[in-house]
C-alpha cells in the first residue's frame, strides 16, 4: 500500500502526538473514562495549565473530544481506535 502525501502527513502527525509522555499519560488516564482538566491534573500530578495545553493538541488531532457541562468540559477518547492504538503500542513496549 502506497500512501498519498496527505495520508502520510496525517499518520505522521498522529504518531507525533503520541511521542510526548504527557500526552500518552493523558490518553492512559482517559482509558478509564471521561475526566475534567482538574481530574486529569490531579490524577497525573500535573498543573491544570499543562494538562490544558496537551489537551488542545490531542483535540486538534481528533484523538480526544470534549463535552461541555455548564462551565466545565469533560474529555474522553475520540473513539475505540485511539484506545486500540494505545493498547497495541503498550503491548509492544511490554513484550519488546
């Protein structure tokens, strides 16, 4: 299979998003379910602003989505593909 230039760029961007340990930790936390910025910050021992910064990038790449409830936004993985990709990568690392 030969990828078009656009698909190759999109796939590279996806893997680039997963090249940051903070973003990977956020995805791992969201595997447990929907969380707010504050919930993620507390769970991951990060500042709210650091979590928000990483969430913007993940949302831009459509790896996560937000749901507004009043003044708060709750984040979740975009779809099952994100969880599958994460779990496959983790399985590779643990058996490597």
